[in-house]
C-alpha cells in the first residue's frame, strides 16, 4: 500500500513539474538565441568601429592633401585652375565622407539602442528565471507538505488496520465461544 502511494505521489509530482521543465527548456533556448544575437551585434559594432577609424584616417589624409594643395596653389599660379578643380573634387569627397561618417554614426546610435533593448530583454529573461526558481521553491515546499499528509494518512491507516485487527480477533473469539456453546447445547440434547 505504501509503495503504491509513493508511485502515485511520484507520478503526480512528475506531471506537475513537467510544464515547469518544458518552460525552462524553452527559456534556455531563447537565452541561447539572445546570446548569439548579442555576439553578432558586438561583432558588427566592432567592424563599424574599425571602419570609422579607417574613415577618420582617410579624412586626416584628405585634410593633409588639401593643405598641401593649397600650398601648391600659392606657389604655382600656373596650375591654379587645375588645382581649383582638384580642390573642388576633394571637397565633394570630403562632404561625401562626412555624410558617410554621419550615417555610420547614426547606425552606431541605432546599434547602441538595439543593444540597450537587448539588455532590457535580458533583464526580463533574468526576472522570468527568478520567478521560475521561486515557483520551483514553492513546489518543493508543497512536496514536503504532501509527503507530510501522506505520512499522516499512513499513520491513520495503520491505526485503523490495528483497530480492525483487534475487533476481528474479538469477533473471532466470540464466534469460537458461540460454537463451543452450540456444541455444548447439542451434547446436552437428547438424540
């Protein structure tokens, strides 16, 4: 009887904990995806930072070239028209470069916002994990209460069985006494 109760209790507990295990598995899968996304975002940010550094170096090189061209214009008036065209082209390139840098800065700002959003989602995931852990703790406490109830039921059943056994012994003794009395009466009766 006790083994059956244990099996029943084990079965009920497994069934009750099954959704919790499934939610934990889904949550772990989601956390894995989020970690992969964070890793990809970090790689993208790193690549963009390298590109910004290269563009800044290019801009410094262009600024040096413009300065040199301006010196050459002062020294060489014969090539002034050609140099002015070159300067105009360089200024267009600089504007394009500044536009590109501005766009990259906007992209970096968007990536930072995305990273902030991802960090917020990670915080939400952490809160969900903490709630699940709390539910598991509550479930563990309930398990102890159920085990206590089962122990009390078992004690009650043991007391009842003991009482019934004593009653059965008394009734059996009375039955024997009645049989003896019947035999005694039969022996007194004439044939």
